[in-house]
C-alpha cells in the first residue's frame, strides 16, 4: 500500500529514506514522535498502523527504534551546535499501544533516549499513550524513571454497548483505575480520549459519557501536576473528544457500507459537538483545538507543535516527520522499516516524501493553524502569501470568511468563531484555494 | 462489366459490420493477411497525415457465372500479387484453381448506412443510391424494430431485398423460425432467405451469387446531362470535404466544373476515386457507378447530402428527386465544465471544438447561448438522442473539452395570439403564457417489438406517457409489434432504457416524426433559494406538472449538497407554486482528528473538496453541482 517514494539525484533514481529530509536539518528541532505499532486487538475504527504481534517482535523492534533515535539525535546535534545532547521540549510516544511494550524494553528504550537527547528542559512534555488495561505500577515506575510526565489514556467511552460497537476491548472501570495508578506513580499530567457520534449513541448517552470523563478532572485551582480529583487521585487535566470518523479501509467503514448500522446524523453530531464545548467549558476545560480541551496551561505542547507547523523528528514505522520544510512518512510495514533501519544504520525507508515547497507549506500552515483557538498570526501569514503573490487574495478570502461569521480577522490573529469551528474544513479549504494555481 | 449497388441494413449487432468485412475478404482476392495489411496501411496514413479515412462506399470486383447459385470465392482463387483489385482474371498459380472460364466480372459497390434511427434521413439517402439491399437478421434474435424500419425504408425506395439470416454457427440459432418471421412481418418469402455465418463464412458463396443474380443492374440514364447524387460526405483535414456520389446520368471527369443544384455553388473537381478499400484514383465515373469526389470544398456546410451534382457547362434541367433538409429533433445546451462567467477561455475552447466538429458533421446545429446559471455555451440541435451522445463524446474526446449538458428537449411550436408561430427549442425562450394561443409538440409514430408477455407493462408505460394505441402486428407466435402515436418529448430521455428493463432486454423500438399537435402543455419553472434557474425549467403536460415538478425537486434535493443555510426549492407555473422541497442546512464540515501524520493526506482532501466546488455553478449564494442539471432528465415513472 505504502510504496517508498523514488528520489532522483544526479539523474539516478533510488528509493527515498529519512536521510533525504534529515540532511536538510539546519535549525534546532524540539519535538520527537515515536510510534509503537503493537496492540492486543484491532479496534474497528482504527486506521493507525497497528497490529497484533504474534511473533514477539518487540525486542527487535526496540533495537531498531533505538538505532533510529540515535541517528535522529546525530542530525539534531549538528543543527544545535554547542550541545552534546540536543534538547527536546516534547516527546510523544503513540501507537498502537505503547503501554503494551514490556517494561524491560521500555527501560532500554528510555535509557537510549536519555542518552541521545537532553530531556531536562523545564516544562518538558513527555507523553505516552496508554490503554487502560495495560497500565501497571511497574510500567508507570519505569516510565516515570525515564522522564515520562504525561499519559494519554484511550477511554473512548464508558458505555459498554458503545465500546462494543467500536470493537474496543477494555473494561471502562479500568480507566479511573489506570489513571490512579499513573497518578500514584508520579505521572503529573493525565489526559483521556473520548469518541462521540457512535452509531446508536443518543445525545443523552454522550452527555453521560462526557460527564463521566469530566468527573475525573483535576479540581480547578489545584494546578497542573497536582493529583487529586473527584474520583480518587487520578484526575485529568486534558480531554480529547473526537467525532467518530469513518476512515477508509477500516472495519467500521466496511460495516457501515454493509448497512450494519447507520452513521450518526449530521445534525446529531453537530449537536453533540456543541454540547461538548459547553459541558467542557462548565468544568473549566477550554477548547484550544477543534477536538481538544484542557484546563488552563494544560494544553498539549506536542500537538500544538503540529498545529503551529513546527519541526519534529519521527521514529518508528509509519511515523511522520516535518523537518526543514520536508515532510515524509516512515514506511509502515514493521519488517520493511526494521530491515531498512538495520541496513542503513538508522535511516528509515520513506514514503510520501514532499520536499520543501513554500506554497504547500503555507497551505498546510493555514489548514493546521486555523484549527487552534489561538488561530493564525495574520501578519506573518500575509507576509508568506506576499512572496507567493497571493497576499491580497488571501486577505480578501479571510475577510469573506469573516463576513460569513466563521472567522475573526481583526486583532492580528485569525481565529475561528464558535460557528467557524463547526466549519473549520470549509474555511481551511477556501483559504487554501487562493494558493492553488 | 456488370455493376451492382447495394447497402447492408440490419438491427444493431445483427452482424452488418462483420458481414461487410467478410464480403471484403471474400472478393477481390484480398487475403485475410492482406486485408490486415491494408488496414495497417490506412492507419499509418491516418497517423502520418492526421486524416481520417471513412470509407462510406467500397468497390470490389467479383467473378460470377450468371445463373449459378454458388460462387467461387475470390479468396480461393489465385490472383497475381500486386494486381488486386484486378479487373481481369489472373493467371492460375500453384495450388489454387483458376476462375471459372464462364464467369463474368461484377463491380460490387457497398454503400454503408448509419445504423441508428437518428440517422434515418441519411439511411434513406444512402438507399436512394442503391438498387438493392442485404437485410441481415440475427438467427438467434429474430426480426427487431430497426429490422422492420430499415426494411420498409428500403421497400419505399423500391430496392430489391435479399434477406440474410446470420450467425447460424451459434448453437442457439433458429434460422427457420427467423425466416418465417421475415416472411410474416416483411412479406419476403422464407425460402428466399440465405443462411450465413458472417463469422465463419458459411453461406457467403451463395450470398455473392444472389447479389449478382437477384439484384437489378443500375437503371439506364434518363437525361443526357450529368446527374450524380450526394449520399454522404466527410471532412478530411488534408483534402477538405470528400463527397460520396452515385452517378445516375452522364459522366463526371477530373478537371470539370461542377454545380450543386440545391445550393447553386460551383467547384472544380480535383480528384475522383473509389475505395477498394484502399483509395484508388480514377479519371471518371460513369452511369451506375459509385465513388468519391474531391473539389477543394472547405466546409461541410457547402455540401448537402441528397443534393444533385451536375456540370456547370451543361446543367441538367431538373435535380434528382427528393431533397429534404435534415431536421433536428432534439436540443440541449453544452457549457464548458468550469465555465464560470469569469473564465472566458473555456468557452473559446468549446467554440473551437464545436466549430471544428461541425466541419465533420453538418447535421447538428449550434448557436451561442448565455445562461445565468451556466455562463456562456451553445444551444445545439441533433437528429436524435444518440446523435447528441455521439457529438458530446466526440467533443470531449477529439476536442479535449469537458462539457456540461442540459436536459434535452424537443422543438415546440408556439402559435401566439397575434398569429405568429415561434419554434421553441429551449423552455427558457417561451414567452409569457398570456400571449400563447396554442403550444404544439412533435408527435412520433412509435413501433415497439416485444415478446408477448411484456405487452401489458409496455402498454401501461406508453399510456402513462400520453401514447395513443394504434395497432398491433403479430411477428410470430411469441412476439408482436405494438404501434403508438406518442409525443416525442415522452420518449427522448429514458424511454428506451425503461423499455429494455421492462422487457429484460428483448424489446426494441423505432420511431419517426408524424407532425405537431397541440396539447395542454405548461412551462414549469424551478426556483432555487427563490431564484429561477432557467436551465432547470421544463415543458410538460399540465396534468403531469405537479408530479414532474416534485420529482425534479426531490432529485435536486439529493444532488445539491447542504449549504450553511437552508435552501428552499420550488416548482412554479406562471408564478404559482406547485411543489416545494427544502434542503436542510449543513450543520458541520470539520475533521475531528488532525495531527502530524495526517497533514499531507488532509491537505489533498481539502484541495479536492475545493476542486469539487469549482465544478459547481453558483446561483446567488447556492452552489449547484453539474449533475443537478441532469436531474431534470429523470422523469421517474
Ligand atoms: N457467432 C457469430 N457471431 C457473429 C456473426 N456475425 C456477427 N457476429 C458477432 O455479433 C456481434 C455484432 O456484430 P457486428 O458486425 O458488429 O454487428 P452490427 O452492429 O450489425 O454491425 C459481434 O460480436 C460479432 O462478432 C456470426 O455469423 N456468428
Ligand atoms: S488501541 Fe488504538 S492503535 Fe490500537 S487498534 Fe485500538 S485504536 Fe488502533
Ligand atoms: Mg457495426
């Protein structure tokens, strides 16, 4: 499915690797994403690269990941002279189910990571995605010792019927339990993911689910990093609420096509979203991105780096990177990725490689930046558009979106209105279209 | 040398082309291998010079022993290589027998006819150039509607018919039954049928003998002056217009000045020739002969199929009988796909493509139009629906333009209260109802051939569509022909598809224009968000107006995507609303998840979302996709 991209250098065509983008790195990069592809069951809505590993490939995977991380650090070091170990501000280990990686392998991985990068920056955000079933005090202790200070728990729903529809296997009662283990083990920042607009879910069902999620919150005023909350000590400071999306090539989409169930009606989904914003606000969780809500100061800095079009490094199969204007994705197939990394001494075969292009970069900036509450820096955006000869058309388009009541342009930052958040794709598409030739 | 001019006529897929190919390879001593090479030759020619060779009439020679029922195939007789087409017997060579010494040489001219009812005018012209026709009927299918229509047309032109029952190699062939059908429906004796397989060659010797023996020789000249009938023409980028002619009286020679008797225009003949099927130049064409003529004619508009050519120096007093203008029956608009008012160049591209195509096909008409909804485009007239499809396809394929097509309509005749009669080819042109005296629509005679068990359903469908039952003919025990008079408007769009589905594919139909008749017709306007969209308006019977209006609104509701506001849809007659629907407002358009790994894919999706919008037409603040303009075609049942 994912072919490596062919790259032509000096008339010779060869498969692209992460080295092509990494060699262009010239300014300090402060974020790293690592992908762990193992899950113990494939959820039906999931389009992440993840699979059930029947052959115990975890050790070999960890070795390859470490090798890739070392290579990344070498490039990062060149771009931040003067530091033996290049410092990172955010690390995010996603998946898959990273908490499925065995504690001994985690131990090796974290040791290598700390050896390669400097993780002592004040305000470091180091997140690991966890499945509530797999969180143990032992795992948490290992993570904590390696610098992890944030967990993101895949709760999805507290309703067993809806979890069943999603083919998501966990006991909802394990969510608070896992959060408490994390809190007790010294992980100060905790987040949960929820899904709404599940087939068969009513507005009330969703409100109940969300209320349950919010009831896990850190009491207002206790600040970040404090444990405590209404349900024991495992409070959360951050909630992601996603409308169920039918991604191509997922079981959920096939079941929908087969007519096994009907997708939630548009109006219901919109209503659920509006209620989400209201209920979160009532509990002190502000919307800082379309689907992300946090107590003040608890926003995910790693994800903000994506939305702000910053650079990040990527390790692991299917992980995508953004470095020096290049974008690429490591090949997803575990064996392809491992063999590539082994053979080249730490470089992953790359797919979907996009070399720097100012027009594309600005389009992506608009698309990602419009999604966050802080919005886009208007002057900077217009300056970038200027060099593409699109300053006036872009300004006019932004003003048109303002007249439609979707965007606020005044005050230097372009931010979506409440209504605009419901039409973020339309706004982005219109803004981006002025850049198309 | 004897001459025989004939056409092959058949219902579609009964094997006309296959039989024509088989006759070519069986005559002229052209081997299958050579036939292929010839094809290659002409393809190369086309490629090199960018010209299209359309052989509308092919001349071959054949040896026949008069009275013999079974001819040698030329392909079984040894010919001298390089001499073909050899007008004289070739020397015998090793292996193959020589020509029978009693044989005489025949020049056979096949004249190709367009197969479809849309082109019946052209078919009738081509038939006028012949004395005979081979009527091909598929032995696994039997007589079909177009078999009947074409056979009757040939009979009206006093042609001698040779009925041929084809595909007898197939296990499901039932040639005797089909021969009986031919006798029953067309009155051609069953024993006159020749059973063949155009594919395997069975029966071809008998057929060639019958062509020579049964078909009459060309008639004797009637006047001393030269008269030749134009039965087809095509445009060739290299030589200009190539005209296909049949000489009836006198002779045409290269270098002579000719006059078209209908248009009065004169031209100098630069080339005469025949396709054998390779083009072969000749110095002159005499009575009874068929061939092509090139005379430095720049556009097809200067040539009318059916016109008579005479010599400028010694013109004939009267043209050959029966010239009629081809009549456009179906009209629709073509607009460039992305032709918003802002983008004038798409329109220019379309204009160029249409102009170029009109050099090739003089039977469609076009005039520029402007529609508020769709911008600048052309109102085009066609001989029929198939003709419309062909033109659209050729414009897109050869002209490289993408077209949005509006619903086809027929021509209406409006008689106003002041006595003036207007030809209305576009519902948008209809004046206000207050000045109407009578609105008339074209009525056709429709013949439907069907297995008996479907008659009830077909009658119901024709009844629903204002058809008047005229009669019924028994074809065979199991099949009948139903005869109706029905408004053309009722059958131009989906009638044939519906007929096919009712009859599980077995029903066939044919129609021809009878005239115009008044009925209680009304113009239904469609309003989108309060704005009338004339490209969606339609003319229909008053009794059907609510139904058709509502039907259309329901389809529009499906086709027009939700907007950020609610969109009322209304159907109205003269300002009175007769149906309404609402498109609910879109509630959201936002992807829930968008992280680092999704950037490229998401960007492409959004760009596509916007691309898709480009192919929509903005009416006020409503974006209407092009498919919606086709919704008006769906008449529902
Ligand atoms: N088996 C068989 N198939 C035939 C014969 N003649 C024509 N066909 C097939 O019938 C189909 C239609 O033939 P074609 O010559 O294109 O029909 P046209 O539409 O009348 O020109 C083609 O697939 C031919 O190969 C025949 O004698 N025997
Ligand atoms: S746990 Fe996450 S990554 Fe694994 S299958 Fe489920 S949704 Fe996909
Ligand atoms: Mg054919």
